[in-house]
């Protein structure tokens, strides 16, 4: 197992982005050593975590199938990008609480001009018509689209972008291995 896979497993146990950053940036711990310590000794050496939170993480450790996580990462070609990697999106890194890990399928084109699209899950015909008229022009101008992965405006913006042969990034509120809603799995 490599360090990135160990980070994904620790994250699945309940270590937050902030926890992971503290563990591996401030404390210079090796993710594999932390993972093995949790498994072998059933302890987490993190002075900022309450004992109740540590117990919850250790309890979750018993329920998470590590093999399945590793299999999913490989099977779905999910790359793990760490905040300090050279290919971590530069603009994302500037936000106050930038995520420590990104789970990526496909390719990130940092240098590309991107337009964020936000809207209702219950889109109107007007909203759909506007996207269908604006997005093709943006694609011709070499802009990409960033939106969520939900129903409505999110799904329409991705569909129109893909139909036009454009570049689109979907930001998920769930794991990258989960298509939610299922109808948006394309």
C-alpha cells in the first residue's frame, strides 16, 4: 500500500481534511505508519482530538473494508491529489480551508478558463434555454464548466458541455466512486 492509499483509508475512517493536514504536515507523520498504528494498537496519537472522537474513528475502523477501498481506487482509476502536489489546482489552494485531498477521475486542466455554474435542482425551462445558448459559446471560447453533480442546472450544464465536446468538472458532495444521482453517472 502506498501513502496516498493510506490517506484515503484514514479519510474514510473519519479523519477530516484538517486532521490529515495536521498529522502529515505539522507532525511529519507517515500515513502508512499512522494507519498501521491504528490497526495494530487501536490508538490515535493526536492531541487535538477528543478521546470521544478518537473512539468513534477507531470504532469505524472495524467497519470499513480497506480492501474494497483500495479496489475501488484502482478499478475506477481514482487519483489522490494532496494539497502540496504540484498538480493540485492553484486557485483551489488559495481558499481558506482548501481540502487536503482531492479524489480525481479524469484530468484536471488548471490552465483552462473555467466558469462555475450554480442553480436550482428544480430548473425551469428558462434556465435550461439560457444554459443551452450560453455554454456552446463558452466552449467555442475554450472555457470549461465547473458545477456540482446534482439534478437540474448542474446536470444540464454538464450535459450541454459534453454534447458540445467541452471540458467539464463535477464537484461531488459524496465520494468520487458514488454517482449521485445515478442518472448523472455519465
